[in-house]
């Protein structure tokens, strides 16, 4: 396979929309001194989500990550100290926006013994207090692969536990700093063991030089570790310093991958050129929960 990147195709053009919803949401984030992965990671869907769907993915524990993954635009460095008032500010913003579904992600905090699990769990609880009808999805790092850290988060009962595999096993050492493919799978499996009723989710970027066989093998690995929801999106190089795009997949190829994923048993798969981990996340929680309940009913009947 050639390592020469292709020219960006027409279907990756992004529609810009800076209406009142977009500007109002941006002002709210600055007023509350909050960060969003939408901005920090330069998500291509920010205008659709902020201006049309009025949804956002909050990024807590600061805006500085302790890892330097070669695909990610979030800045790397030495993070600031913990802000224990942040969970309440996030919860206040969720209530102000009257969100039905919220996604909370975290920068990797390898400098902390709990990997940031305590603040993430408190954010879930704060949202529950102030917006009891809002479903909460969390997207943590692997938190060092420490089971106790994961348990802190799962005990707070998020509605979805999302942890991204990001790329195929062969490319993981080159693409993901400090992360390990098998450790991510174990993280997802243990989350399901701790709280079987909570859907798990993972995301795969393609276009980094993986083969179709490797994509399908990753699907199998995720299903073998009881992952319910999968998202598949096109990797886009955020800056010239980041890893280059090797291939741009056609929308028809994404459609085929979605069909294969559903055949393999995922309760939901979002697959498309501009799909990101939190894309249309509000539509996924109900489908996954129904699927798990149905599985449970079937197992009871067969017992």
C-alpha cells in the first residue's frame, strides 16, 4: 500500500453554520470556563452539532493531555491542578442547554493516580442532580488500565461507557501514545463485567493505512469483548505535524462497513466520512439499551 496521501474528496466538504445557537453555545462555554472536544480536537461536525442539534461534547480535567497521540489535535503538556468546581459548572451548562443527552470526555491524565476518575464520576453525579432526565455518556482514557479507576466511573452509573480503540492493532504503537490495543479491549470488557446493563461503545478511525481485513478483525475483537455500539469515521489530518492520511474512503465503503458491523452483532453502528465518536450520540443510547434488555430477556427464557 502506498504511503502517499490522496487529495481530499468532494464529500468531505463541511457546511458552516454560525447562527444564534452556535454563537450562544460558544459564549456559554467561555462564560463557564469550559472546554469542548468539539473545539480542541477540531471536529468537522461542530457546526452541525452546535448550530442545528445544539449538542456538545464537554472535555473536562483541563485542555492539556499528558499523551501525544499522532492523530489528535488536543495540546500536550503538563496539566494544571484539578478543578473540583468543574463538575458543577458542567452540570449547570447541561441544565441551561436543556440537553437530552450529554457526552463527557476527558484528556488523559497520567499524572493522576486515579487518571481523573474521581472528577469524571462527580461530573456524572452533578448532572444527575441538576438534569435527572438527561442521559450521560462518558468517554474516558484507559486511565492506566487500573480496574479501581474504572470502577469509580462505573459506580457513578453513566448511561453509556465509551472508550475508543481508535485504530487497528498493527497501527496502534504508531498512532496512539502510551495506549495499548489489548488494554483498551480489556478496559471495555471490564466495564461490561462491572455493569452489564450499561452499553459500551468504541470508535475506529480509518484511512491510516489499515487493510479491510484488519478493520473486520477489529470489529470481531470489539464484539468478543461485548462492545454494543461502534462508530467508524474517516481520519482527517489536523495539522502537518500529525500523521498523514493514506486513504480517503468512499461513502459507499462506509455503508458496507456499517452493514458488516450490524451483521456481526453490534446494536448500533454509525459509519460515514465525517462520523466521530460522539456523532449523533443522542440517537444511540436508546437502541443500545433496548438491545441489552432484549438479550437479557432471551437469556432468561433460555435458562
